[in-house]
C-alpha cells in the first residue's frame, strides 16, 4: 500500500508537470502563430494591386498550412455566381472563371458566412465537392468567408490531396487570416476604382480638348477612339451619325 501511495503521488506530480509543459507549448505555438499572422498581414497590405495581393495571400496560406490547391472568389451580394479571381493547383496558376453560388460548398460559405472544414472528402455528405482543373479531387479542405464587418466580399479555400490534413486549429487560423485578406483586397479594389475614375476624368478632359480643336471629322473620330479605348475594353467600336 505504501508503494501504491508513493506511485500515485509521483504520478500526480508528473501529470501536473506534463500539463504545465503542454500548456507552455500551446502558448508558444499560439504566440508564434500570432506573430506569423502579423507579418503576413504586413505583406498582403504592401501592394494595392489586386493580383499581387492575391498572390501574397496564397503565399501566406502556404506558409501557414498544407496547401496543394487554393482559390479566392469575390462575390457581390445577391449575385447568382462569383468571380474566381485567383486559383492555383500544385503551384500552377489557372485562368479566372465564374462559379455558381446556388449550391455546393462555396455557395454555402458565402450565404451562411460560416467557415467549413472537410476532414475527409470521401466521407463528406453535406456538400458537393467539385473536381479540380487537373481532374484531381481534394481529399480535405477548408473554406472560409472573407468579411468586412457583416458584409461578405468573397471566400478563400485551402485544399490538400491528403485526407485529414486540417484540424480545428487550421480552420481558426485561416478564418483569422481571411479577415485580414478581405481588408487587403477591398483596399486594392478601392484604389483600382479610384484610378479608373481618374483615368475616365482625364479622358473626358482630353475629349473636350479634342472636340474643340479638331475640324476634320475622320481625324476627330480617330482621336475619340484612341481616348475611349484607354478606359473601356470592347471588341468593337463604332460611331453612328444621324442625317435628318
């Protein structure tokens, strides 16, 4: 009985020491994650170009977790689809495309504003998981909304070809990072829109100058075309004059 009592006492002491060490390890890991997120936040806000911001977000997610495939979709509330502005599979960038928001995992995340973890796609029954461009289906994935306040501007997803690659800690980290990504993308969009408006104003001023200085109709139309195509992308362009 004395030996049993002594062993129980030692076990209690060891248990306390192990719990303390585990707590310290979790604290250190949490602090390291926060420092990484702060650094990545500085990196993704260093540019006001949407494409460069998306690339920085992708690099950040790859640093935080396993990421064989990755995509960012941008969304206007009430739209029937979303714009996939950035997509990478196994390090290869894929062209932009439109994705439906009515069903599937991405649509659920956008409408519910709730992050989703799928540990094993083979056992997933809630959502339809689409195949990647290369024909491969991810075996596990995370998909989280990008929100500014209560407004959802899109979603991002990290995917792995390995089952059970992600846990709740990964979901929490990606969800936090998505909030930072939303602000960075929104700032880049606002800057792009302001630049576009400035270009349009410049064109209007230039057109006004051209109209008041040109006296040849053919030359005037050529000059107008040169100015319009600076701010409007079109496959064709024409001017119709009514002869009353």
